[in-house]
C-alpha cells in the first residue's frame, strides 16, 4: 500500500541528534489524531521554499502510544547533496511536512528480523513495542553493516535482545548475510522480516525461499 500524499501536516522539529556518524534521530511534533502501526512509514518533505514537494519515505521509529511526539531515525548522505543532506542541516524549530501513513511491514509473530544498514528502521519501532509489551522473547535480529561504526542503536538492541542481537560486519570481518548463514535460522521461526536496500531484500527473500520458507511467512515492503 502506498501513500497518495493528499494528507499534509506541518510539524516543527523538537530536537535532532546524530546516533552514529551518519544517522540522525529527529524528534518532531505529532499532529492530533495521527496514528500509525510500528513498521509503517510516511512521506516527508522539508517546509522551505522549493523543497515542499521533494517527498522521501521514512519509517517511524517511535511508538504509536508516545502521543506527544514522533521520531524518525534517518541516514544522512552528505556527499549526495540531496534531501537527506539537507535534513542533516536542520535544527530544532525548523519544519517538516508529513503525509499519509503507509506500509505493510508490521509485527505478526516472533521471528527472525533481517536488516541491511538503514533498513533496520522499521524494526526499531517493532522491537521497541515488543520489548515494552514484554513480548520480545523469541525474536532475533540479524543486522548487516559495513563497519562497527555503522551499527544503529547498538546498545539499545543489545539491551532488548541480548544474545539474539547478531551483528554481521563486512569490514574487517568479511562477513555478510547469505544463504549459508541463513541455513542456521530457516525453519526455526514463525515469521521472517526483511528490510534493506532493494538488492539486499530481494536476495534475502530468494535465499529464504530456497531454504524452504513459505512466501506467506516472509514480511517485507512490497
């Protein structure tokens, strides 16, 4: 399901801070009656001349029951000179424009979460909600990153998941999530949640299917 962007809400940034060298957490005002499910997203633009119609999709990383604010955790690509670079320059008091909520990634049952880089963002809210509800047991997060410095919210994931938070680091470990690694997990979970760059997501889904995981058990953004 995709947003048709008819709905618009102008909101102020309440705070912004870097949680890694290139990932920034934004706390913003929450419009009255604005509701989402953990794992969902909205299109966001910057409320400045010439940028209002430059929409980009970002996932909520706050919880729906945090009624006084919303949160986004966004990777900033400074060298691309695009919208995220401009987001990296914003401060408290600047304004964003939010649109309608969309997305099909949502928590079903305990499962294996497979994330590539900033693709972990839908899982932040999902796992925070499961932890808050006392239902995080039985969930595992496989998190692929280039280096240790790229791991988003490492301490929080370790606190929530313990040994079930598994980092797969490309440099210098030379590790990545592939079919061989997934062999140890296939068939052991009720659901498999996948999010990351398009090529990563497609590869993970194909690997899972080859290992006997049914399409109906895989949760990803279509």
